[in-house]
């Protein structure tokens, strides 16, 4: 019996500027990026790393995150779009109508972020795990806000349920009267927020720059994608071809990320290597 359900009638559009719609998803995505940046700013201060270097890293990380989110969706969920409608992957239009960038995949974002940070580590002569670990500490808050954006967009909805906290999503094609679903977006957002709080307490209260190489990244991958794997059981399928699959695409993609996370955790706890980073003089000169 449903006791306290939520009729979710929120308009995904926050406001319009002429023909351009500004959606809550975009606002929350930008907010998540900003909070991650502020976290990294404090981390770099603790470790005496120049602000200008952080700014360069942050700008390109945001760019590659967005690219990875978009390309990852079509690569993993709708690869046929690369042949049938390649321009819709790049442009926010469908059949001539502005629809925004609907269709983003977190797995693609993670791959893009790691690829860029590996490149940046070589460019700025950093220990690769030192750099990725610092970004791993800040990423969960952005991930939490992204899932809240999905909630505002009436997307990535949960499966039909009778739990007391079920949501009736009135838009996005799921608003059938009396149909209540798991707020799966909030399940994920809660896990990511708790991980972020744990990371902040761990780093600023205990580690203070002394982080075992691979520990933060291993924890991030293990926690986020383990949660993603199990929460997928409470979600509606993302694309029709997932119907009838024992494990959906999101779960299959999560497995290798969890395995990599576990390997990094074992490495970190076994080696107990704490890398440090001092900006090389030639790079510091370029930052001026």
C-alpha cells in the first residue's frame, strides 16, 4: 500500500531566454562543477600548488567531461546514431526542434576524465595517480548534482513500485496516472553525497595531502559503480534493447570499473606510497 507518494510535477525548464530554454539540469550540472572546483581549490592550497595550474586543469576537465558524457551515451547505448543521425550527437536538436543534450552517460565521462588527466600528468610532469586521486576527491559532489538534475528532468526514472516514498513522474513519458516509481536518481545522489562528505573529512581532517597513491580513485570507482550496479535493478531501462537482458548496459559497464577500483585499493593499501608534487620551475614560469 502506498502511504506517502510524491507527485513530481516540476517543470524541467527553469526559465527561457527567447527561444533558448535554460533547464534545471544545466543549472545543477554547472553547480556541481563549481563545487568540485572549490573543493580542488582547497586541496591545491593544502599542497601548495599554483591556482593557475588548477584553472587550466579544471577548464579542460569540464570540457572533456561533457564530451565524454555525450559520446559515451551514443557509443554504449545508441551506436546506430553515428550512422543514422550523427549531427544530433553534436547538435542539441531532434527533427528540427531544440531538445538540449538529452542522452548522457557517466561511464563515458569517467573514461574521458581519466584520459585527459593522464595526458595532463605527462604534460605537467605529475605523478599520474597523484593527479587523478585529487580529482577523485572532488568528483562525487558533481555526480550527486547531476543525478538531482536527472530528477528535475524526469529521466533515469526507477521501476514501478509500491514503496511509501515512490514518485509519480508526470513528464518524460512516464506520467501515467497512478504509476509510482523508485526515485532512483535520489538513491544515487545520496550515495555520491555521502562519499563526498567522507572524502572531505578524510582529506582535510586526517590525510592533509598524505594520500596513498590510488586510494581515492580506487574508493571512488568501487563505491560509485558498485552502487550504480545494484541501483540499476530499481531503474527503468534506458533503451528498448535492454528489455529482457539479465544485466542492463549500465550494469555491464560498471563491472570493469569496480574491478579497476578494487585493484587500485589493493595497490594503495599494499604499497602505501604517498606521492608528492612540486610544480617544476619551467612549468611555473609558463603559468605566469
